[in-house]
C-alpha cells in the first residue's frame, strides 16, 4: 500500500505542474498513468469516473479524488488531492505575483497569445481521449458527436445533457 501511495503522490505532483490551462489538460497523461502504466483500472472505468466527477457539484477535477479513492481508499484520496492541488497552487501564487510585477511588459501579451492555442489543443486531446474510452459502438460515437454539437451550438446546460445520457444508458441503447 505504501508503494501505491508513493506512486500516486509522484504521479499527481507531476500532473499538478503540467495542468497549465485548466485541469482537463492533464486527462490524457492521467489516463495513461492510471490505465496503461499502473493498470489500476480499465479505460472504461476511468471514463466513468470522469463522467461522475463532471456530474457532481464542486471542482471539475474531482476525478483526482475519485481515482485516489478507487486505487487506495481514504489514504489514496488524501494523497492524490494534496499532490494535485498543492504544487500547482504554490506555482500559481508565484506566477500571479510575477505576472502583476511585469504587467507593463510587452512580452507578457505575446506569451498569452502563444499559450491560448496550446491550451486549446491540450483540452481537445483530453476530449478525444475520453471519447475513445467511452464509445465502444458506432451508436455511442453518434451520441457523443450529437452531444458535442449541442454543447457547442446551444445554451443547453451540461447537466441536462448528462441527464439525457444517463437516460439513454438506462435504456441500453448504444450497447450493441
């Protein structure tokens, strides 16, 4: 158990420092570590935990806590949460101080312009990874695509989309 907790601490501390542009940017690496490297759960279970974390109230990175809980119970939950949120919080405090100190520098605007497309690309990679793990059938892919279009083109609240997905899942539609 101690080896597992140490592994969780190392993985999530590293992920903490990589989560530039939002928490979902680390999903591909988190999934790779949890599913492919350590084999703590299959990709479908990771995807289900992600969906649960998104549906629950609170921070959008509740998946970190859920992964810790799944892997090592209460201790895992505590270790992953501290490891994920501690280092990035310290870096954020330091970065905000520097960002304020250099607010009149022209390079700051160029840095921001360069980071936006990188962040968007990383978020898109995260979405692709979760979609691959969640969609075992052509019907599931169609539901995923339709939901993505609805989310992008309408003002439907994401909770309604999640509720619709739950109802579709309860019917068994898309499983064959």
